[in-house]
């Protein structure tokens, strides 16, 4: 099986107007390559997307992106063209990957790119590591909490470029820890959710999110 150190990944983060993939829109994205066990921050790709409606005050409060900041950005789907280039031939990674998968899949399809169904999820890798250490399943944990637990910095939370860089560093740390227990193959990282589900099956009293 292919070691994660021999594979090429891209860590993706999106900032949106909300959590409803049908109603809400992507406002910004970032993609940070990880190759041969190294974060290639200098090759990161970032972009803004002009939405069809003004971002709500509540969403602006989270990510700081105002209508004026997005007025000159390209609209979808062309805004995502650089992201498609960054994703081509690489294994995607994200924190709480359902968000990136559900928001990007329909938006990248018009550009001829099919978002993989399976995305390596650092939130799941963290749960897997906690279970392997005998600490039990902590449930879903925010990116900043995982970074702090691994003694890593959080770079500009709720800014796509910052969260993507934080996730990339978290991914390296988690993959390294899991590798020591024999779970360092690409397949093991991509299917880590099954170990979490198995743990929940055998420990039904544990609240795991």
C-alpha cells in the first residue's frame, strides 16, 4: 500500500454564507499542496467568488468578507478554475470534509471536474488517533481545538488561506502519529472513518458526535 509520504495531497478550505449547500454560496477558497510529507505553502492557491446576493451580517461576522470585498471577484463557476487546477491529480484533504465535498462537488462539475467522494478528513483522523491512544472517541472537534491539542498554531481562523494552512499542518502531525501505529498508508487515512464507526458500535454509550 502507498505510504502517505509518497503521495500528493491538496488541503482545501472554503468559506461560505452558511451551511446549506443548496441555498448558501462559497465566498472564498484556498488549496495548500502537501507533497512527500511537506506543506508547500508557497504553492497555495486562493480565490474569492462573487455571490449572487449580499452576504448576511451574521456570515460577515464570521469570515469578514463584505459585499465590497467580493464585488470585483469572478462569479461561479469560472472563479473555481484555479481550484480545479490545484485539485487535479492530488488527494483532497479537509477538516470536516463534508463541507468542502458538498459545496464544491456541484460547483466544480460545470468545469468538468468530479470531486472525489472520499476526502481525507482531519477531524476523523483526530478521532482515530484518540481512539488508538486509548482516550476514547472525543466526537467532532473544531480545527482550532485539534491544532491546540497537537501544540500547533492556528493561522487566521475563518480565513480560507489560514484554515487551509492550519489543516495542512494538522494533517502532517496526525498522519505521522497514525503512521507509528501502522496506519500511515493512503488507504488507511482515507478509510479512517470505519475505525471510528466500529468504535461507536462497540462503545454505544460513548457520545461521539
